[in-house]
């Protein structure tokens, strides 16, 4: 899986623990996650820098929309490391190296969708929504490592900064994120709100790919 952490197949009779936020998030997003993965231009055989241009151009408005919510969540949770501004800087630099001026036209629609979702989960459950958004963004860093290994041989001298994520520390960062997620998203209402946030993040990303004219 390329945009979020892998989904491990479970027996048909397996029961998801009621308060296991990670398992619930994986189950809730499985279909949209797998569909988007299959259609990503950058994941197609022989994909090169043009596919990465499409990829980075779609991610830029998406992450621009989510960044304020991620930063706010990190500021309220001790030990939570979310770095959307650093990720945005890498996307801007990557697009600059491709000779492109970034366009954030899709960001306004994505921002509006996120704000509408937060309003629907007013009060204590808003941060649970933000945990769902963060789940998709942080999971995508793991997928970026896979994409980097696939694309680097065809990227020439382009550093593919965004896809490198936290380098060798990406796995440890994900495990630390999951530990905090499980601590802070435990009640049924919060788990449901987090799932809504994750689904909204995937929907917003799909819309950003659509705005690029991508088949994703």
C-alpha cells in the first residue's frame, strides 16, 4: 500500500476490538485506500518524473488544507510529532526542481470540506477527527518510502525530497504516532470521529488528483 500503512488481512470471523482505533481506521478506509493506490500514476509500471509531478501537485493543496489542523493537534498533544510545514517545504522544492510554480487552486475546496467535517463533530470530538486526518498523512510517509525506492532509479538527479520522509526513522516515527493515537482515541464516539476524519482525508486527496486531471 502506497498512501497509508498496509492492511493486514484478517480472518472473516475476526472481531475488531471495540476501542482499537488503529484497527477501526484500517477497516474504515480499506476500500478507498486500495482503490486510490491502484490508480496512482506514480504507482504504474515505468512511472517517472512526470508521474511524480502529478503526485506532488495533488499532494500540495491537500496538505495545505490539512496543515493547520495537524499543527493544532500536535500543539495540544505532548510528544506528538507532526511536521506538515516541513513536508510542504519539500513539496515546493520538488516542484521547483521540476520547473513548476505550485498552484494551490484545489486547496480552497479541500479546506472547506475539512471545516465542514469539523463543524459536524463539534466539541470534544473535533480532535478525534484531526487524529483521523493525521493517520492518513502520517501513514502516507510509509508509502512514500516504497514509492521512493521504486521511482529513484528513474528520477535522475532529482532528490524526491517529499518521498524520503524521515528516512530510516520513518518506521519509528509511525510506531510512536500509533502509540499516541491509541492513547487519545479510545471511546466509540472518538473512534467514529477519527474514521470520519480519515475518510475525509482520502476524499479530499482524490479530489486533488481529479483537479490534476489524473485518473487516480
